[in-house]
C-alpha cells in the first residue's frame, strides 16, 4: 500500500492536477471519462470482471476485531458474494491486486486469507492473485522476485504452484512461482490475465512478454504497483516502478489493453497510448485507508462488447450485510465519485483482429449489480466534506485551549525565537533556539514556513522540519509557554487533539522512525502511580508520532495512571502525503479513538479516559521528548493544530465547514431613490464570520458579526437605467446557495431628455480581438461627458462623447465566446437627463491558424505543428491516418513536434486536427508524409 504527494496551497490547488498530467503527457482516449449508465435496458454481449483490492487489514484484524464484532471479516464476505452472484453477473474471472495480508510472517493472517480464497476455490470461480509488498518478507525496492527464498515466503507456501486447486483457466507460472497467467473465456471470446508480483525482475517481465505474445489474446495485466494518485484524490500519476513496467513490458506489448493495481491509497484511472498508438487503460483501486480497513469495497468492471465500453463501479457487499445499528456515515453501498465509477470506451473489434463480440444476451450487468447490492439496504447519511473556501472557513469550538495556525507568517525560514500566535488565545508557540533545543547539529534553516498544505485545512501555511535525523541528533521544534491554559489542564472531561501532518519524501525508518509531531512534554515515569511499562517508560505523557513501520501512534497516560500507557495505531501512512489526524479521548466511554482523514482506525485504546500530566511542561511540535529532553525530530511538515478540552464529533473538526444558513436581506434599496442619491444601505442576517458580497450594479462586502448581523453601505452609480443588485454569503470560494436579488432606480432630474443608441462596429467579433461599440447620444443640445458599456453589472469600457458620438473599445478577452447583452448608459450632463440602450453581441471563438510540415523520411518521421491564435490555444491535437488515431499531443501556443509511430514505406496522407477549446475554434490541416527508408 502506498500514496503519493500532496497538493498545493488553497489558491493554486486547481493547477496541481493539470500540471501532473501535462508533465506526464498521458492523453485520454476519446470518451475515457464518462458517467456510468446503469439504466441501459437493451441486451448486449456483456460480462463482469471482479477486482479485489488490498485486503491486508481484513486479514490482519479478522480474528480479534471483525469476527468478534460481525461474525465474519470483509475479505470472506467479498468472496462469498462473488461466488453467490458469479452466474447472475456473468463473472468469469476475479483478479486480486496484492497485499493479501498485512504482515507477511503472521500465520493467522494467512489463515484468514486462505479462508476467504477457499470460497472461490470451492465455488469454481477462477482467479489470479499476486504478492504485494506486504506479502513478502523483504519488500525493499532493491529485492526482486528472483531474490526471494521461496521456502521462507508464506505467500508462496499458500498461493505458489500446486498449493491450491488449479482452475481450468490456469496457464502456468514463471520460474519463481510468484507470477501466473490464466486464459478465461467470456461471451465466446478468450482473454489472457497476467498477474505479476511486487518488484518483478527483468527476467519476469521478459517471461510475461513472451507468454502474452505467444498467446496473442486481449490481455489484462494486474500488478501491485503501476499507477498512483495525487493528493487531490482524483489525478492519476505514474509511479517510479510503474514507469519501469510500462517501459519494459506494457507499451511494447500491444495485446495489453487494461491494467489493475492497488498499493496507492485511493481510486483513479488513466488511458494512454502504447507504441502501436493503441489505448491502454490503467486502473488504480485501493481502499485500505478507508473506514474499517477498506469497508469491503471491491471493483466490478462490466465489459460491454456490443457497445464497446468498460464500466467500473465500486461496491461493498460487506456494508450492506452489516446490522443496521452498526452502520455509520462511512457505510455507503457504492462509492460514486467520478474516479470511483466511470466508463471507458474501447472498440474491441478495431483494437483486436478477429475479436468475437459474442451474443447480445445480457442485460446491463452494472444495473443488475446495483440492484443486488441495494436490495433492502437503507443507507446512512454520507460524507459531505468540502474544501475550505478561505482562511476563516472552519468551525470554532468552545473549550479550545490552543489553536496553532501559521497563515500569518510569510514562507521562508523560521527564525529561532519566532512566535506563532495562538488563534484561540494565550498559548502562543515559539521556535526553540538552537541552544535551547539541545541539538548540536540543528541549523537555523531547518525550520521553514510553506504554503504547501492539506487541501482540507483552512490555514494556507504550515511549518516544515528539514534534516531531522535521530542518528545524528539533528532536530528542531516549536514549544508553548509554561503556565498557559493548554499546559495546565488535566483534561478531566477528555480531549480532542487535531493536526495536519506530512512526512517528507526522504523519510527513512532508521533516521526518522518513532519520531513525534505533537507532544505534551514531560516524563511519565515521574507521574505518581504510573504503572511501569516495557516501552516508553520515560517518554512524555501524551505524544502523537510515527512508528518505524510508518504507522501513526498515539501514546498516552490516562487519567488513572495505574492503568499504564494506552496506544492507538493507524495502518501504514505514506510519505509526502498530507493527513488529517484527530484523536478523541472520551471519559464516558473510556476510549481514545484515532481518526485519519475522518475515518476511525482499527486499533484504538480502551480504559483510557482523561489524561495524566507533568505540571508546567510545555507542548512541543516537531520533536519527541524522552528522558527529560527533546530528541528524534519530525521529518516533514505540520499544519494547523488544535487542542480542545473535551471530546468532539466530526462535524466540529478542522476538516468540517460552518453551515451556511440564515441568510436574509432585511433592508434593501427602495424601488425609487431620490434624485442625486449617491449611496444606499443594505443589512441582514447570516452565518457568523461569513462574508456577504454585493454584486450587480452595487459593490461592497462585510463580515457577518458574532450575533449574525451584517451591514453594507454601497455607492449608487450615476446612470439613467434601472439598477440591479445581488447579495450572497460565503467563505471565499465556498458560497451559500441562497442569493438575494433586487432592482431599483434613481429618480431622474427635471432635465431635457436624452436618447442613447448603440451599434457594434463588427457584426461577429471573435474572442481575443478588440470589440468596438459605437455610441450616439442625442438631446436638445450636443450632450457631453462619458458613456459606459457594461455586462452583468461589470464595466467593460468607457468613452468620451465628441459631437454626440463615442467609440468604446472593449478588450478582446472581456467577453467569453457566446451571447451577451451589453448595457450602454449615458449618465447625463448639466443639460440632459440620463439615458441608456441595450445591444446584443455574439462573440465567436478565436480562429486557430494550424500549420503542419514534415521532418524526416525515416520509418518514424516527425510532424512540426504550429498553432497560433489571438489568444492562447490549448487543447488536444490528434493525428489520424484514415479513422485511426496515430498520435496525440497537447496544444500550446507556438511550435510542437509530434513523433509518429512506425509507418510503412510510401505516401501517407495524415489529418492533423486541433480539437479546439472553450475560447479557440477547432482547426484541421492535411499533410502528406513520404517514407523512403
């Protein structure tokens, strides 16, 4: 299991995903991402492939948690459901992505895994299975499958050659016994399934290539690590090992059209072209860090061979089988985010010569699976987390003793002694000086402020600790002052500790294992009555950190110290990945529960109500405190951190948002304001701390006060036309659905009338080219002054009358392509009353100038593509030979070199098509390529 790096600051989050894909240049196949249509009632040739993602936590906690609580574990329930419904859903094959167990050497976990897979064996449902990094004794990147001693590997002992009943689909194993291949038939067409283990050697990749090319069948490849996912939980990205497999096997083996993997926490997919120019779809599915170690979610991919689609959905037979009283908001039968349910188009017959579509005799299996899963299930309320709209978009909680935020600091080095104010009151943080820290190897530049933060934190900054290494004694930390509320409380009512943390990409178990992020310093051995423990006897009374296995550990001395230390543990946490951690200590239930990104972990502490302490000792961020001194610094970043004097619920955490409600406007402009009115007042109610913003013809904003009231004085523009206003509340980009609107006018002065007429100088202006509006104002005498052109209350340009005429030039990008109504108003002068006119304009997309020339006459020539427009032209460029796409690239303004696949000798007529964008029109150019050698 694994996860990949974090997003940028709030202001630039939207760019991160685009940058990743732009860097990889992984084009999506046509229609690669589409909504799932589960209501297709027309029969077609269909079958379902079942995918079992990382099951490690089911195996690990089957005996001591799942079976005592539910009678079965999720792994067993998954395979039982597949076996029961294999005929109904036309499931000819199952593939497991690896990480079958969590601890490769634990016999009990393999017993649980055997019990689950025995179900498929007994039912005669064939499957492919492989070893993930948790299934082998040494998962180091440098240790390959050819290096394993098979006699010592429990995976090989349980799933190696001859260890289980051989299904008719089994084609064979490689020399190590860790890779296997199957041929299964669905709807009259044969498919090959290849399963490769964690860190396959070059020899294994060569073996796989030989098998696939010899069988020459449409091939599905499953391995544990192929693609990963960015911290936005949507964007696919290539992993380092995945690139090795792509370069060494996938891209040059045209039979492979689909891959599956787990390892990285989340779900996503991408489609890119292989060396032959054909699409390969790569799917990541891994839910181990979700509630209950994955909550039983599995993948169901429907292959529709008639309509040329592959439809993925993520379902949990485990969830729907739980007793209703044990369901939580995390228990949803289906995961329905775009990266968890989607459709990919693939023309099977065009992709594979001689492909057999099969009989059109199956209804929508996607819909049938949903019907089976949902039959009789009453779902609980779901997770509705939202990104923070601005820095103030978080829930204030009474009883907060300290809330350390870093948004007021500028990015850069944190000077020794620098203070970060406590947003809750009196408990400011200060960086310890190098002398105070006790580290003789620490450097001033080791602590910095960054704007790389967790996307669900409203704080736009965090603090990073670089260079921490327990083998060299290098560490730094921040500390609270003694005598402040957060250092004095004993938490008689329990507590909540929240933080956002990330390990550095270079984190190392030897250098950084067992380091701490948030610590209440002290020495637990000196607490009267503390029961002696084997581990951490002289450690601090409360500490949150990371183990040498990259598991979050919360260790504490409870209110009754005679109970010894209590710990809660997460699963494996990945480096360079932001996580929100909440630790809730409840004296009523005598439990301490850790939540990672909102989901409770499996291993929590009991008999742990309240907390003991060493009087007067500070809290520290960024280092451990053992034997009465700091040590073992956190190597990574820590975001906003909050400590509350009682247990809280998820709707109060820093990843929750204040409810936007109660918005009203109880004072607004009258329908007609007196002549000469220059300002007006609006007032109303709203959510405390939200910002109320005016729009339309009025401009202004105000913050709703603690009593839920707001007040705005807005300037009234001088114009003769009717005026409109809008008002809404929100936290930055997160706004309320309720929008108040109104209209009013200012009484015209008793002056001779004027009349305004406006025309467009260009009948069909295009985006990017300046637009001109010709304005004529008539009156008793020649009107003077300025005229103004606006759209939607936004002023686009002004002009000065000369002889009753003005020409107003609008910027080329002022109006997006489409239809717009412009308001042209004249505010009047000393001898004329105001007047206005309206004119409709239709803005066309900018024209693209696409020019193409060839370069080279070898078998793989190049095309030099030039794309120009009045504005930046971005989007997809495709090169086609007939109806076949032979190359794709991403358009940018200027020059692009496209390397073509191998072409036969002779003359080739290629069509280069720029697909266009929201602002630039498509363009097509033909080019003749002559291959002479």
